[in-house]
């Protein structure tokens, strides 16, 4: 199954990359498909690429929905 995960930007890197974070996990992703990414933005990330920028309210709501999924409780999503 393929899903896009809502991740928060915690650091902007050189080029088209940023460090994102969610549920204790941080990773570097490509942000080249998006414009004007800033710290604190919540991005939908699929296969290491940010594909959409969510507004804060929508992003937090989406993260809350993901929090309800049992897969996140065990951390399996990060090992898939």
C-alpha cells in the first residue's frame, strides 16, 4: 500500500531538500515540487518527495487521523 504521510518541516537544507519530522522520526526529503516551503510547514510526503503543502489546521487534522492508525503505534510504517 502506498500512502503520503503528513510531516513537519524542521530544517531547510541546501538545494531542494528539507528535514521533516513526525512521531519521533526525522528524515531528509526532496521539496523540489513545491514553492515557498518554510519551517513549520506540514507536507504530504510520498517516497521521499514532498507532493503537497497543507495549511496548519488541515495538516494537524491529518496528523491526528494518522495517530489513530495502529500501524503508527508500532512504528511499522517507518520499516516498510
